[in-house]
């Protein structure tokens, strides 16, 4: 009573009087009722008044005064629960008690509502009443779970049964409200827990999670949850979030692995944990016993420790007498660093899930049965419905529901894996093989293993990471980790469908590079969050890295979609042509937007794993390892695998060579307060520490500078140098210059400058001014130099002894006025064209952004001044339209300048559509790989015969149609020739076949054909020889007659000019060639051979070759000697008047003959039009 009076001043006395009077009028225990509770005359109205007070006073004024008065008056236990106990299960009194029970429920729900207020919402009334009400709610829960006469939870469910029985189409808003009211009451009962900072007067086990689960099982609450969850979306719509909260507060903090263990397995695990705790305690006591005080400790001990600069520190305790190290260690322990701490944001404690919750045997059995039934019937409908509600941002979905949704996904996925593992262990004990046993599929949890869930998960993780909502991000990381582990189990399933689904899920998860970067960012950005967050982020990084490595090894061609930042120019007001779209203008002068571009690239795991070797990531795992005394073997193994990957797989052991990390490893192995030596992971840690110390000693010897770096964290460049002994080569990406432009048509230089200035005047007027000023400055400087040079020359002319040569004018370098201009000189194609037209030259590599522009020596000051005047004139009055009818804009007068490159096959360039198909067909055909004679580097000078019609057609040029027709004909001829070429892929290697009969027939046929050809050639040679002898005799007689006439006219002796025309066969020219043809003759190769053979008869006496000229080909026939067959060769000279030597003939085919020795050499080349 004294306690209540202490708080009486916090509640308005008038409010207190009203509430107490209502409590008295509600009812009470009467003697005439044998001690049973009796309702008051106006109990129904009193319940409505209490409800009205709670709503209009407490909720509206944000106070707890009415709730405090009701708790002090014991209304909840003494009245409301007693009224519910009066409602018999076989309600024969009509609907009166049902209405009374509903009125009681409307008061019980706000009284049991969790008290959650942040600091911004807390008032003086909250600080005053919240502790008292929290203890009162513990009493409410205890009375609900352990009511002596009535099952209160079952009675609450009975209130909602009439509404639940109605079809969803016939339910009213009141029915939906009643169902939600009962569910909220059950949620409140599950949420209420004993506060850690308040004393409790009764046993905490009475309100523990185990007691709640047992009551839910006994009073059919789990049955109600399974009914609603399995029919969600069909018979229930708005109740999904309440069921979600109820499930969250039932299973949070419960170890799913222990839940599905059998009693024997659980007993062994608990015994192992107890043994480990006892070993830890023994190790702690052993370490303490080393420094335990002696029996003389009552005298006390204090010593002085001398430090540098004669400074003295005092240390007390007898343990410091052992050695100096203990004294220094005790000094270090006494040091305290009062690090300034920022005020942390207060988080809601009701959604914390990191505290482990123990269960007894019965509650574990009840919860396991419920979880199995829920996975079989209600998991997929409920979570699919919740995901859709979260995606469309339904009004009933709160921010806390997203966290609970992801946490429950992870928990139930782990439960499903543990259930399968437990079932497999039971089958192994029974001796049933996996092939015989029926394997369950993962279809029971398929609703959370789809792309929609992954998108929602990634979205929420990124959002919570950006807003630094660590508790929510913790739940998301646990969910993601369990999804990865479930997918791994699916990939090992004997069911083919599960394996395909697992492969598809892994491909979807690992396809997004943003997911990779997010995992790295979470690990790298850890700062001072709680241990649960640290455990979750390290576990996620460990699982993700391990599964990605395994998946990338099985999928060598794994592709990932990376998103990169790109710069996009704003769209111009007028539409640009395709040519302008190809031009790369100056990015420094344009306004840019940033957008995300996606592209696929091949995944490199080694490159990805290197991102985990940064110093922030190492610091996160080091912080995690500092809790080694409290970590399980699985957690220690996780940290060990990471450090092993850093030191040996990634070969970056220098990242671990820091004093605090080295000291941690030493302390873990050697102590004091080291790891438990009986741990299964101790030997692996011992080996890791030994190898790290070896690397430290070795690198200290190789690079003494590491002694300083031990004190600091390692940068990436420093770490690479310390690890490898040389600097890392930086790969600098260089940009290329834009393609060159040119002005269409055959305009003069002045007009071309006018076009470029007009195109630049729209957006780049400052570039025109810069170019004009630079040219004027160069003209002035060049003019001054010319005047000085003229003066020197004048002085030299006056002094005859002085000889002065006029040197070339110095080169003037164009200097950009700022960085943006320098970039424009490299990127702006129009500005570069303007400078080229002005006569400037770009020196150096064209793709070098720092390549200078200069005014060459040959540009005079007059030319520069003229160019500047042209630019100035067009800058003031730009001519926007060009062309014959002034209809072409200046920008359209520019086109890309194509550089000529030697194509693989020259088909000729044509704009006709019919040639495109021919070019495509020619490119598809195989190339002629026949080796031809290489053209000389410098063509020989030749002298061509002049045709009769040369005088008439000398000035005429072929028109464009004729050129196109000629090119088309050449292209068709080339296609026809190449169609006959067989690729070496499809040529059958018949040389390896051995068929003697076929070879004999082949050579016999060839010999007969060769003899026949030789006979025909000899006959034609004889006939042609007789004709040539007659014609030569006639020619000699005519020449002799002309000489006689000339001698008579001149009356002086003279050499016969005919000697040069009738060349003897012994002259050097006759030894090689005798030209006997005309340009108008069209000889086939056979006719050329015939005529050449006839001419060869005249040279048979010397056995020397001679040549026959035709339009395209020149035939060389060599007579080896009398009685031998001629050797026919074809070659091409660079011109008609050239002499063809023996070196110009290419030996392409040598055919052996039977019975005599000879050679046959043939080389065919066309002297067609140069393409």
C-alpha cells in the first residue's frame, strides 16, 4: 500500500476514483454464491465504460494512468478472468455470456499490449508507470496460462469461432475484427516475457517460453494457427501479419538443430557442451592458480617499476613478484582508455532474436510436432501471401513485419534441413539404404525459393544496409545464409528435379554482381555492432564464398551481370543524325547524367576472392576471433578457414602481420587464457599460427621495412609490395581519339572552314573564339620572326663578307588555356577538323590525350592572318545552310573520314544494292591460297605502246556507270573463280591411298596426252616458221631499199638504222625475249603457247628462252636442246616494255616424266586493272 501511495501523485485523483468505482460495480465474490464470482447489475455497461476510458484517456493522451489504476485494482485477475470462467463450454444461456466474454477480451488486449516506446515518445507518465505495468503483465500472463478453473486461451478461441466458421464472402467487418482481436490476444501472451532489469516475485519458469508452448498445445492454439495458415488467401486475408508475429515470438531464439534431435542425441550434445564448459572452467582455474596469492598475502605487496626517463609506476599484488613480464601485464590491465562513445540508437527489444531460449523435453516435443505440421501444410500458403502483401506495401504491413518475415524464412528453412537430417540418421540406424528409402522433396518450402523472394531479400538488405538498420539486416543475413545452405542440400539431393532447381537458383543468385558486392560491403563495414550481427555477417561471408567457389569450379563459363556507372549526354533539342551520333564530342563541356548500365562478363573467382583480403574484412574476422573463448568449434573453424584463405590461397599473409593479430594468435595457442587444448579445432589453429610466424620471420629478413609496417594496417599497394617485393603494375586505360571528320563535296578551304565554324557555333562558340585568338597570336609571333629574319638578310646583303642562310621559322605550339580545353582538343572532332583546316598539325600519337598541336614552319603570317579573318567573319555571321539550294544544314555537311585499309579481298566499293549480295557471297567463298610471285617493292619503269585511238580518247575519262559495271564484272569473275576452289577441309587425302592399277592408267593417259600435245606444237612451229621466214625476208628487202635511197640522197656513208630493228639472236635482249604481238590481239593461253612455240624455233640454235607478248600474259618457252620437249613458262612483267628475266618466272608445278628428264614450269598472273 505504501508503494502505491508513492505513485499516487502521478495519477489524477479524479481518474483514480472513477476507475475504482467502475471496478467495484463490475462484480465480485459473494457469500450467497458459495464463493464464486458474481456479475454486477450493470456489468456489461461497466465493461464498456472501462473500454472507453482506456481508449479516450490513455490512448488519446498517450498516458498509462487508466492501465495503472486497473492493475492496482486487480481488475484483470479478479474480474476479467473470472467473467471468462463463468462462460461454460456448452453455452445454454444464450448469447449474453458470449457478448460479455467479447467485452472482456476488448479490455484484456490493450492491458496486455507490449509496452514499447522510444525515447522520443516517452513522457513522465511512461517513465513512472512502465516498470509497474511490465511486472503487472507478467502476472497477467501467469494467470492466463495457469488459471485454476478455466482454460483461458481456449475460451478466447471460442469467442472467434462463430466468425471463423463463416465463409469469407459472408463475413462482416465486425467478424474480421473479432478474429484479429483474438489473434492479437494470443500474440500478446506469446510476447510477454520477464524483463531482465526488474525483479520478479515468482518463478520465471511459470511464464517462460516452454510454459507458453505447453499451454498453446494443451489449449488448441497451435491447431488454430495451422487452420488459418493453411487457408490463408482463401478463407483468410488480413490475418497473415498477426500469424506472422505470433510465429515469430514462438520460435525466436530456439535452436532448430536441437529441436529435431532425438533424446539420446540431445543428451550427448548437452553432455558435450557441459564437458566443454567444465574444461573451460578448469583452464581458467589453472591459469589463476599460477598467479594465486600465497598464505602471506595478508601482508600485501606494492612494488615500483622503473620505466624510461626515470619514471616510476607502482603496481600492487604478490603476483607481480614472479617476473617482470607479470608486472608489465598487470600494468597493462590497469590501463583504461576512456574512448568517447556515441550514443547508440535504442532498438526495440521485442524483436531481438539473438538470445538463446532453452526448452524442456515436453515443450520441445510439442513445438517439433507443430513445426512439422506447419511445414507440411501452412508454410507455402502463408509466406507466399505475406510476400505479396509486402511487395505491394499493404497498410497492415509494418516495418517490423519485414524483419520477422525474413527471420522466419531462415528459421524454417533450417528446420526443414534439420528434419531431413534427423530422418536420414534414423534410416541409417535402421539400416535402410537411401535408394530404398523414400526421399522427400524440397517442394514444401518452394514458396521462398523463387526469384520474387530473392528480389525482395536483395532489396531489403540493400535498404537496411544504407540506412544502418543493423537488427533488420541481421535477420536478412541469417535468411540469406539459410537459403544458400538449403540450395546446397538440394544440389546433393538424389531427386533430379531438386538438382535442377538448385542449379537454377545458384545461377540466379550468383549472376548478379551487386549481390557479391553487397556481401563484401557488409563484411567490410562492420564497426561496433553486437555479437549476433558479427556472427551473422561472418557466417554469410564464409558460406557465400565457399558455395561460389564450388559453383564456379563446376561452371567454368559462369557469367555475371555487372553494373557500372556510365555517362550519358543529355538529348539535344534537335534530332541528331546517325553520323553525329558516332561522333564523340567533348564530355567536359556537356552536361552529363549518371545511369546504371548492365553488361555481362565472365566471372573470375580469384579476382572476387581478392576483395575479401582487404584490411577492413580482416579486421572483422579478427574482432570475431577475439571471442574465441565463447565460440563453438564451428565458429572457430569459420575464422580459421578465412585466415587460411588469406595467408595461403590468396598469398597475402602480410595482411595478418600486424602486432595485435600476431599477439592474438600467440595468446590463443600459448596463453595466458588460451584456447582449450582438447578442442577439435585446436591443432588446426596451432598449425596456422606456426605458419604465420614462419612467414613473419622470413619476410622480416627479406624486407626489414616490415618492422615498421607491423604497427599499422596495410594498404593494398603497400601490402602487395611487402608480400611480393615489388610494386604492383597499374594498368591505365587510355581513351582513343574520335574518328576524323571531313566536309562533304569539293569545297574550297575557306568554305570548309565556314562549314566547321557554323557547326561549332551552336554549342561550342567558346572553342571558335579560342581557335581564332590562338591563330592570331601565332600570326603575330610569326610576323615578328619574319621581320627579324628579313632584317638579318638585309644586313647580309649590305656586307658581302657576311653569308646568312634563311633558317626555317620556328614551330609554335598551341597551348590550351584550361584542362577542359585540353580534353576538347582530344575529344571534340569538329574542333580538331577546324585546326587541321587552319594548317595545324597534331604531333605524336593520335590516341594520346596530351599530344600537342603546333603551327608548322611552312605557315606564313599572311596565311595565318587570312585563316583568322575567315574564322572571325564566319563566327559573326555563320552560314547555316549549304548546298545547291541552300537546304543542307552545316552539321549535315560533315561526315566521318574513313581511312583506307588494305582489305583481305578487294571487290571494289559501290553504293549499289545489287553489289552487296555479290560482296557477301564473295566473302563467304574460300580464298585462293595459291602462292603467287611477290610484286617488287618499287615497280619498274615501263613503256607502253600507244594505240591508234589514244589521241582521240586521251582526254576522255570513264563515267561512273562504266566504272561500276567494270567492278561488277571483276567481282563476278572473281566469284566464279573462287567457286572452283575446294577448301582443304573437304579435299580427300588420296595421296595416302595405294592403288597401282589406277596409277598406271593415270600415267599412261598423261603420257599419251603429253606426246599428242608435243606433236601438235611441233607441227604448228614448222608452219609458223615458214610464214615468219617469208615476212622477215620481205621486211629486210624493204629496209635495204630504204637504206640505198638514203645513201643516194645524203651521199655520205651511214650506219644502217635497221640494225636496231633486226636484232640478232646473239644480243642480250634476244637471248631473253623476242616480242611479237599486238595490243589489239586477244590471245588465249593456248594461242599464246602456239605462237610462242613458233617463235621459239628461230632461237632453237642457241637454246635460249624468248618471250611472246599478249594483252594480259607473257609466255616464256625454253628449249632445253634438240630432241627435247619445250618447257613452257608463263610470267608477268610490270609493264609491256620490261624485260622478263629468269628470276621473274615462278616454279609452281614440276611434273616428272617417264623415260626422259625435263621440266614443266607454269606461272599465270593477270595484268588486269589495278584495284
